[in-house]
C-alpha cells in the first residue's frame, strides 16, 4: 500500500453527475489496485475565451441559471434550494474523502478524468487550468480516463495560440483515454495517434451495492432531469400538460423546476433508485441520459444545438439514437414506444472489460 494514486477530476462541481462519475472512477481504481487512492484538486486558470472569434458555448453554473431566471415569487425558493444542495453535497463529498482542498500532487500515478477536464476554453471559474493537463506533476506516471475537451475544437486551440502548449503537456502522458470522438480527433491532430475511447465511470462501475442500499419508495412519477433555467416556458408548459395527461407526478432531482411536484435533494447514491422507479425520464443532460440507460428506464433526451454533439455521440455509441427529441411532440411518441436495452447492455459489458484492461495496464 506504499504506492499512491491520485484522481484529478470535477469532483467538487455541485452536480450529481460530477459526484457520481468521480465516485465511480475511484471505486474502479480501488477494485484493481491495492494502492491508496485520493482526490487531488486543481487551481483555476485564466479565462482566454476572449481570444476566440466564434462565440464559445458558456458553461453556466447553477447559480448563474438561478439568477438569470429569477422572478419575485420564485427567486427565494431557488436560492434556498441551491444553498441546501450545495451544503448537502459538501457533506457527501467529505464521506467520499473530498474535504479540505488538496493541491498536493505528490502521488505516484495521477489519473486525470473523467468529464470535461480537457475543456480548456471555458470561462471563469475553471478557465484554462494547465494542471488539468498534468502541468507541474512530478510523479512517475500521468494518465487520463474518459477525458473530454467538451465543446472545444482543435481549431479553437490553434486560434487561441495554445495548441503547441497543449501538445507538449499531453505528450507527457503515459496513456490517454478520452470520452468522445471530438476529443479523440484533437489528440490525433496533436500527437499523431488514436487514443482509446471509454465510457463514463457511472456506466462502467456497477454500483450494485449502492443501488441495493439506497432505495426510494416513490412511484407513479416522471423524472425531469434538466439544468435549472434551461427549459423555456413553452417547454415547461408542454411537459406539465404531458404529465397531467398521464396522471404522473413530476420529480426533479438535484435541479430546481417550477413545474415539479417535488424538487428533491438527496444523497447522490439515491439517484439510481429514483431513475429505476420512474415511469419515464425527460432529460437534456449527459448524465441524465447515462442514469436512464444504466437503470434501463424509458427515457427521452432533448437535443439542442448546445448539447447536440455530446448527446448524439453518447446515444449513438449505446444504440439509443432513436430516443432523441428534436421537437416537444416527440416526448409523447417516445413515451408510447417500448425500449429494448439488450444490445445496449451488451455494449456496456464489452466496454467494462475494455475499461478494466486499460486501468490495469496503465495504473
């Protein structure tokens, strides 16, 4: 147990998906290694998005969305909800071993990932953090797992003048694993080889013990898993009428919605049970789609220009491209269409073997 492995991820983001991918990756590494595993924090970098000619998609925080969509009657409720989920998640993070900020990179192996850790062209607070590319690491081995550049393209790296710096930093990795084709393309352009592509840890770690332990008794409901403030008033109206028509409650988990019958704040490990028991899931997020597929729950994924590349790639990979929603009327049609998860589950099992081989071979 002398060797120490560090994970540098998005573990402190106030988001159930971020929490569970970090938790899953830690559990997977612990299952194949006898080494001590700990989380390592990164320092925020400079926002260099002003160097881009094109308008970069802005990654809004939960607080941004609450403030943008405030009205006199619901502003206080949203603020209270946000503060409570932040308080509770900080406690849950402590239970996962994420407490005091840990900038100490004195580990033998540093695993960077998963999530959008390579998305260097995002605004404050994360910005262009070179530590997320291993800068300053002095240990023995640097690897990534299911890392993503998000909406950043190779052309953006060239335009902002950081392409050579990114190339230099990535060239020091002993192994690179990415989450999507865009990220694989960037690595190929920079380093001349195809990196391995792996699925999110939420799909790769089975969570069997956690699912058995953390259960909810809720029933007769639809989960609305969408970022606070992203749905338009017309979309909310359609979803509310749809739920009423089918005599279903609307439950929103980890995000606040005015149309929800219940806005739930829970230990992140309860998320799987909520998704498993749901009659239907309506989501516009990456992890909302991942949770639905993992629990084999009937779902639909709302596709927008801002999330199209990421979500269509995920759905295509898992043979569920037919579950995307381009217009609100598709929600009803997909609710009435049964899903066969057999092929999808086979793909996930194959990917788990691939992930295990990668981690065993590089950690």
